[in-house]
C-alpha cells in the first residue's frame, strides 16, 4: 500500500492514545506536550491502526524511535506501563460495588442565556474503565471548543459560511452495554443554530473492548474488505423492508465505512443508527437497523465476533 493511500487513524483511536498518555510524550521523564502518534511496529509491516500498536511521542522521541535509538521492546514496555498506570490510578478501598456517576460540562454565553452548552458524560468508577470516561470527557471538551468558536462575534455575524454557528447544544447519553468485554455508549446531540429553520440532531458513539482496552472500529471487525459492501447491502435491505423510502441507499456513500460508522453494541448484537437526512428525510427521524451476532457471522472475523458476545451468553 502506498503512502498516499494510507488511511487516517480513526478519531476514536487517536483520542484514546492521546488521553492514555495525558496528551504528552509517553517516554518517562520527557513528557513533552507536542506529540505525534507513532506505530511501534511500522505501518509498512502491519498496515493497520491498532490501538495496542500506537503510542504518543514528541517529535524528538519520534525521530529517535525511527532511528532505533528507542527500540520496539522498550516502546511496548512504555505502552504497557501507561495502560497499567491508568487502570490502577483510580483504585479505592471502598467495599461497595462501583456505580456510574453522571458528570456534565456546562457553559453559558455571558451575552445571552439562550446560548448554552450542556454535555453529560458517565464517570465510570471501575479502575479498568477510567480511560473510557477520560476519552468521552475529552470528546466533550472538543465539542465545547467548537461551541466557543461559534460564539465569536465574527463567526456569529457571518452569513457566508457553509454552516450556521451553534446557538445551543445539549448532549445526553445512554450506556448501551457495560460488562467485562465491551463498553458501548450512545450520544444524542441536539443543536440549534443561528438562522437555522429547525433543530439539528446528531448521534455519536463510543465503543471499546475492555481487556485489552481498545476502541472498536468497524473495519477491524469485518472478515475482509468484501464484507463491507455485503453489510451495507444487508442494511439497505432492512431499510427497504421497513417500508422506508431511503434517499441514500443507492449511492456510493451508502456502501462506505463512514455510512456504517455509527453503531452501538448490546447483549444481542449491533444496532446501526442513521440520523435525519442520512437515509431518509428529516421528518422521518432517526433510523435504526439491528443485527444479532448470529446474523453477522459471515461478515465479521470470528475471533472479533466472539470478543463481542457477552461472557454469560
């Protein structure tokens, strides 16, 4: 695969690597805040963006790693130390079982109480889940920066932009699954923009394997590249069978990974979620297509599919 065709690191994977390292270089006693994402086993050898093979390095340590001054064995040890430190940093001596605590990022524009940002996220107290909570919080802070940018006077007063500035944003979540193998969280964002005719709804998801911790990416679940169009065809068939008149199922976009990127995992299978305008008109609302694990057998890699099935099934 040529360098030009090398795909970008999925946003969820990149965020997980940066949060794990505290957005600093992972080399002990370095800790520089300007960091790159480094493949421990070179991309040319694996051609995959796997979480366990990625580590945050500053430009200087990144160059040293490429020169072999910091070898792969050392990098794997640094990676393991980061994971271990994250999972033990929150241990407490309470005897009661850990529960979910809900936290919220909230901000009101001083110039108008009608302009506000509210983003709820779960604070998962089990030490092994801490990195999940931190990933979700980091994502909420990214959204907050977008909201703040929208409140700039220059941005708000512009009418030549392709997107309207955000008036207010409200984010709520549902933990769809949380057990020893998988954590799956669905976010429902509701936004109103200055000059918009109606509210805008967006679904975002966060899916993680627990042990070893890694973001769940659709491309890594599929048995082969040929499985992607097979899955898209099966999704489109479900949409048609439900009596919906989809507006996008026959386009090239409707067979790509981005089209199927929003899914959550429950105890029985996967549910793909399509926001308004993605496959149907705004008035039709969100669309949901569910597949049991058994229905995905021919399309998913057996080992990865087994890793998704609940431990008590």
